[in-house]
C-alpha cells in the first residue's frame, strides 16, 4: 500500500505545523552543534490523528529542531514528513512500549502518569499551562446528563446506563469508581457501566440517548463546545469533582541524561501558536511539575481502584 505524504493527508493548517513554516525562536536552539539522536514519540488515543497534530504538531516540529533529534515512531520510522506515521496508541501499548524501551517520549493521560512513573521507568516532567501564572491546567470529572432529562441529582440515575470511557481512564472510569460511592452511586451496583471507548463518544452517546449519563473530563467537554460539535446548553452537570492535572509528557529514564535535559529545556521554552492555544483553553506553554505533588489526587484514585 502506498504511504500517504503529509501534504496529501491533512489540512493546510496541519501542513503548516509539520513543514516548518513557523520559525523556532533563536533562544530555543539548545541542540546546535550536538550529534543527532533518535527519539521515539507517541500520543494516547484522546484525539484522532488530525486533531492531535492540530494541537501538538508545532511542538513536535520545534522539539526536533531545538533538541536536535530525529523524531520517529515505535517502529523506528521518521515522522518528520509523514502525518500517517505518528503513533496514536491505546493506553496499554503506550505503557508496554515505554517499558520495553521502544518509546522514549509520550503524552500519558492523567490516570496513567503515576503508572508510567512506577512501572515503566518514566519521568513525568511537563504539563500544559500558562505563562502568566506559571500554573498547569486542570480538569474536573463531571457527571453529565441531557438538559431536557428528568435527572436532577446523581441518585436519580440508579438503575440506568451510565457511560465510562475506558477502563484505565482517570476521569472516565477510575475516579468515578473512587468518588461516586461517596455520593451514594456505586458503579455496577446502582447503575450499568457502559464503556464507550472515549470521552467524546461518552458525550455524544449521552446526547443521542444511548445511555442516560456519562462520566467525562470537563476539559474535553469544553473543547467539543469550542469546536462547535456540541452545545453546553444541551447538557446538565449533576456532580463535579475536585480538579486533576491534565495529561503529562513523560520521558524514559533510560535515555542519556544530557538528552533528557535537552528535551526538557526545549519543551519548557516552547510556546503554542494561537489556534492551538485557543483550543487548549488558553494554555500557551508546558510548565514544569513536581509529579508527586501534582498527581497525589490521582494516586488516591488508583489506590481506591486497587481495593476489593
């Protein structure tokens, strides 16, 4: 099968990100004069390939130049000119490939960040955030229903179908199982859990009546609103959690310390272009994190999930 070049496979906006039309600031050229290394990178299946590159394609382009690395997929194929070669992987494969050493840099969803740190030699180091405050972005678990439904409180959902996204998702499954029992709604006991395969599917399934409610990440809900795919007025939030940090970039500790430092510095110096920033709730950069503090609430959820 003939491979599709980037120029034929995606919109002009994504092509611009991947072909170097935006200049990299001179201050970011920290890798100049150094031998090139290969760095395998991958994303979770939070968004499709087009949407992922719309949000993060400029970052990959900038990272390759600044850190002087050749970005590849887990099969060792260059992604520089190949839109279709960028890996968008299930959660289990991201973990497996980082454990095996095939993957050196990955964006992990919130619930998997501590797991990657504990079991896959991963170093969580950066979360999208804001230059003005220096703070990283957060989201909440929302329990949503249709606005025209009769459901007014969580207990009203007893006996109905409620969508969870995937088994390993923090806001889409683990957090509901940790927190919903505290409000009297026990998954699998008080309602039937329906795994949708993703937050967007959970939201759309609620809108079209495939289930009565859904446990979803607030940031992904708001992004669908901004893209015009849904209207917030069509939904009602019955319950919301305390905030969690959003997904994190994780580096493999197996790569050379000097290369890890280059990747970290280039990531912290990166600034999102205007369109990506708009879609990412105004985030304009990646900020450093203390993973033990940032993901303490996630570890609480994971501990709850391990209990019988």
